[in-house]
C-alpha cells in the first residue's frame, strides 16, 4: 500500500510541476509578446513540450489564461493578506509592493496588468482579475469604512501600478506611500 501511495504522490508532484512549467511558459509569452501571443502551440514551444501536453493540463485557452493570471494574483493576494494581518503600517507595505513593479517584480506585474486588461474582453478572467482590487480594498478598510474613499484608493493603487510600468524607471516607495496616505485618511471605525 505504501508503494502505491508513493507512486500516486510522485505522479501528483510531477503533474503539479508540469502545470507550473506550462503556467510559467505562458507568463513568459505574455511578458514578451502580450496576451495575444498565447496559444497552446506557443506555450508548448516555450515550455519545450508537446502541444497535446498543454491541452491535457489546460483544455482551453481560457483555462490556460485563468491559471496564469491566478498564479500572479495568488502571489499578490498572499502579500497583501500578510500586510493586513501583520503590518502595523499596511500602507508602507503596499507602497513597497507597488514600487516593486519598477524593479524585481516588473515582469510579473506586467503580465498581471496585461492579463487583467484582457479580462475586459474575456469575462472568464474577470473574477481573477478583480482579486488585486478586492485585496487593496480590504487593506483600505483597515484604515476607513468610507466606500467612496476605498474606491478612490483602489483606483489610485491601480493607477500608480500602471504609471510605474509605463515610466520604466525606479519607483520611490516613500513617495508612493505619501501619495497613498493622502488618498486614505485614517478614520475612526
């Protein structure tokens, strides 16, 4: 029985690694060529596998795009969740996260932005694309309960991320934090 379980676990781990490989290849294509460059064939080529294998793991292009966007948004969700749960100043942490879009996090932020924009045309991506906005709104609710301020804060955060990606130069987390704090005055809840 233990050998059978080890075999099943081994297959499961290999399957998870293969899925991750395909998702990473998809993100590479999105970063390099944009979301319109993603096909099962281009992903298979990038990953060095057969097209039929990509179809085995992701039956449709939408499945593949949702998985790629989910991998990025899950990472952001985890970071923002950690800011909400552990930081005494979650705005400072959010400013750092946004600033990373100009540095080490640029490629993933670019892929996330590209796929989130694609959600306007592909409704299946919308629930995943909304996660960033939902998480930023939850962080804002730690500071205020005013829905208009929360909505403005989310829009500002989106705009800052986009501006950083367009500017292609280092972002100043202190400046980002100052802008965020002006948009989100602390109120008593």
